[in-house]
């Protein structure tokens, strides 16, 4: 029996659609909002997902985005059921990866045909594909040594700019020592940190690969040593070795996913959750042993506010609240996180 998840906050529509599907022989799971819909999808891994767009807390676009981050749900056929009939809405849904788009009111046959079509297409896609060669971390490290040997080292002082928005990219960078942050400016001059890079990380290659000027800024957040790899050398090595190109494709994919997740946090999370998330991200960058649950990070209030996308005063208030809750303590500019896991699970 095929399983279908319907995510719909309107009780009448959800119940009538469920009745139709059950009469057609499907096993149906129901969710009344986007967040519980994501939970049910991850728990039961249905064969098809039907989802409304306009819902409180987490809308249908957010549901589709989140399920696309999990390997067990990324390939589930996803059909929007919505009263939003504008062409722009339909185009947005398709661009985000939806498989179909039914506008309300829809009739029973239209719904069942859409489901059957998606199930048949999914079944036909179970076939052998060309095998892709993947390389493990040790092999990647050996291959990337060629990049490192082709570069030149340069030191940067704390707060020193590495590049600025609008600059023409000349290098990609690898961190040999220290930490670097990338950030954007709001129109009012405030900053939004978009990433933190630590030892071994590469950065600055997105603009180079797109052959565009930098769209962000990079700055050392502590005394750092970087390896600068000339763009011509970088492209030559990419063309000569597809496995290195594969590595940077993976890095690009990871960066896109991280930025999408950051946008989702900024859109849907409360201020309390944003600050907790920023602390967790920093802890994961600073921590030495990934199995440890405690960590000490050194970050200014301004930098933490830029990570969380909020005001300095708000960060101070949230840190005081977390201190009262025994989640962290402070010693000068050091923040001692007592439990990364508890911070990660802070509620909205």
C-alpha cells in the first residue's frame, strides 16, 4: 500500500482529501501545519507528499526546502495544493523543486491522476545510472596538496580585510592558521556574517568560478596565515584533474545549502533561537574534539550579532538569559558554552 502525507491546515480540505485517498487504497498520514508535516515525513518517509502553501509558522515553501536537505526525503514526489493560482506562484514552486501544482478547488480525478503520474515516474527512475567516482578525504588531501604547493603564504592581522565586495577575484584562499569570516552589509550599515572559516578551509572561490566580482567581504577574526592560490593556476589544476573539480563542486553545494539554511533561520526563527543557533555554529567552528559538548569561544558582541542577524543590545539580553539558564558563562570576551546540545535544542 502506497503511503501519502497530506499537510494542510484547513480541517475540511484535509479531511475530505484524506477520505478520497483512503477510498483509492492509499495509506494516509495527516499534518495540520508545516513543522509537524516535516516531522511526519522524516518519520514515515511517504511515497508522495501533498502540501498547502499558505500555513502559519512554516509555509509550504519552507517544508519543501527542509525536506530537500534530508537524503531520505529529497526524492519524494512533492505536490502543492493551494489557492494561490498566480503564474508567479506556480513558477516559484517549480523552481524550488516541486513535482506538481494543483490549484484549489480541484476534483477527485485530477488529484488521483496527479498522484498516479508521480508514482509511475518515480518507479521508472529506478534504473542504473553511470557510476560516479568519489574520493575519500585522504585522497582529496593528497590531490589538494598540488594547490597548496602552487600558492604563496601571507599573514593577516586580526580585523584585517582580505577582500571587499566589488573587488575582482585574483586568488582562492586556504586557511593555514587562524579564522576568517565572510559578511554582508545591510543598507543601514549593519553587518550580517555569512560564514566562519577555520584551518584547512578554502574560501573566495565562488566568485572566481562564477567569473564575477566578490559579492561579500572577508576579514580575519584573529591573526591568521593564508595560502593564496593564483586564479590561473587554480583553473589549470581544475582542468587537469576532474577529481579536484569534483571537490570544489561539493564545496559549492555545501555553501549553497548552508546559506539557504541561514536564510530559513532568519526568516522563521525567533531572536532567542537565532542567537542560540549562532552560538552553536561558532562552537562547531572553535571546538577541538567534535565529541565534546562543552566549548569556549572568543567572539565580540558585534560579531555575534552579525552572525545572528540582530542588534547588539538583543545579543546582550539573550546572553544574559542563557547565563541565567546555566547554558553558558562569560569570562571577559570568552563565552563558555556548558552544553552545545542544549543550546542546539533551545525552543523558539
